[in-house]
C-alpha cells in the first residue's frame, strides 16, 4: 500500500510542477464559473416570473453538474495522456517495470494520482456551488449524489485513458484517442433515437450519459454504480495486461 501511495503522490506532484495542473484548473474555473453564472441568472429569472422561489436544485445544481460531466470529456484526456506515454518517451518506463514493484501497484498508484488531480478540478466546481449554500438553502444530498456520479464517471474515463496512454509514446496521440473514446461512450445512447434494434439498446446501455444522468438528478441506482465500477476494473485489467507484456519485453 505504501508503494501505491508513493506513486500516487509522485504523479500528483508531477502535474503541479508542470503547467498542466494550473492550465486545467484555470480552464475549468473559467468555464465552470460561466456555467454557474448562467444557471443562477436563470434561477433568478424563473423565481421572478413565477412569483415565488424556484427549485434551486433543479435550476442550478442539476444543470451545472450535467455540464460538468460534459466538460470532463475534454479535461480527462489531458490528465491521462502523460501517465505512461511520458514514461515511455523519457525512457523511464524500463526502470519502472524492472523495479521491485508489482504491476498492479504501478497501475493503481498512477490511477489514484490521476483521480487526485481530477478531485482537485472538481473542487473548483464545489467552490462555485458553495455560494448557493451561502445565499440559498439547497438540498445537499442531490449534490453529494451528483459528485459521487462525477467521481465514478471520472474514474471510468481515467482508467480507459490510462490504458490508452500505455499503448503509445506520444502524449498527443494518447490524449486525442482518449477523447475520441470518451466521446463515443458519451454518445452511444444516440443510437436509440433512430433504431430500436437489440444492438442499439446494447450501445445505449454502454453509454456514459445513460448511467450518469441518474446521479445528476440525485438518484443512486445500483446498476449505474456497477457499470462504472466494471469499466474501471476493465480499464485497470487491460492496462495490467499491456504493462505485463512490456515487462516481459524488458
């Protein structure tokens, strides 16, 4: 466990010794603040038109969280693209795989480090939404559920991106491929808009949107949790097999 923590700590520090972390936090803060401003302005307008207070969770929390889910499609590839690709480019991957550390410790350490970076980014969103609690009285439970969904969705995409990063030396290729895969998983449920066949229903079930929307509404569904945990497990498993083949070649 200490090896996993050490690797995770190293990965998190590596983001902040480069412009990556600061660029991601700045971009997320700017866009997230804009989304929050629009949602709050819409809430105020609806309250005035209706003659009474509108639903703060429905008009502010839920839209902002849903937009945050879309924004993660662009930011997560920037987090994962360097996890293994940078190690391969710099030549340190051979030292890593030949060290007295198991493959799973390396993988989990890097994944937890990426998750910690993602948690820092989501902290910016939480800061923006904290003002709704200062000046309003929203229900905190839907927000907590939505954050659970964002963590699970982020963990799934980070696991996929980590595997892709382990297949190439080029960070740009890794980032672009991860974004393409994330976008595909996000839009799989669009197939049911023009087809009702079995394959379309299977694609719809594999869609990130279909499983994230319930969390955004403040609902925890067991099948959605199992889905995200399964994607995380598959991503980690594929990375382990890829790293194992690299260890044998080294």
